[in-house]
């Protein structure tokens, strides 16, 4: 038996407990993968973004915009320069979102972080090359804006593509529009809270 094998194989008296613990870890991992619908995050389907109900307002506002026919959420919110950057960004962002949602840390008003701002800006420029070249805004980025050397695209195009999304509780009706994507407990909770407000 090699030295590496000796290190990896536990003593005989420990083998059953180690196998049980490994089985539990694999089982919990598979369960969490299934419950969280983790495989959907590998796709570019915009419905994936409403796996967490906090994004319903953003999803519905996008689905009623002119962008819905030409883009999905990832086209704007994920780097498109190469495959590796795209999936690294999705993984990092997704883990942050999953942590916030699981720990109930999601804010009432969702605001894009600086890394996301930079990505969205570059994707605006990527898709709208011609007008940006004409106007000379194709080199504007977050750093330039912070130095007062230009504005982000959405500083002028404020309501593209999400309209005026204010907070999670601003539009309870949106949850009813997306019943097929929303867990039943959220629909029941929203219905109860909406009735209390009347």
C-alpha cells in the first residue's frame, strides 16, 4: 500500500462511520442541488432569475419591455467577452445571491453592485455599438463616470428595461402575474398581506 493510500484510507474501525458521513454529505449535496434548481443556473433562461422570489419585479418589468424580444437577463448582467468570465461571474454572483436569500439578508430595494454596473455598461455598449460610436460614448466605464468624464447608459435611459422598480413590496400584483414561477408559500403570504392592507 502506498503512502498516499495509507493517508486516504481510514483505519478499519473508522471505515463504517466515514462511509456514513460521506454518504450523508453526498445526499445533502444532491438534495440541495435539486431543491435549489441549481442546474437551471447553467442556462441563459430568464425565468431562472425568479428562482428567488425577490427578482419577480425585475423579471416582470423586463418581460414587458422592448428588450424581452432581443435579450435575456444574462445578455445584460453577465460578461459576454468569454466563456470563462461569464461562468465565473455567474458563480460568484449566484453564490452571493444564494447566501443573501438563504440568510434572509435580501434588501427591500435591490441595487446593483459596482461589478454588476461595469458589466451592464459594457453590455450596453456591446449591443448598441453604432449609436455609441456616433455619440462617442463607447469608452465610458464606471471609473470614467466616477471621475466625472461621462455617464452610465442608464443615467439617461433610466427606465430601460426595468421601468421604475422601487422595492419588493411596491408591486405585490407582480407575484400574481408570475404564479408559475413562484412557490405556493410566497403566493399565500403575499395574498394574506395584500388582504390585510385593504
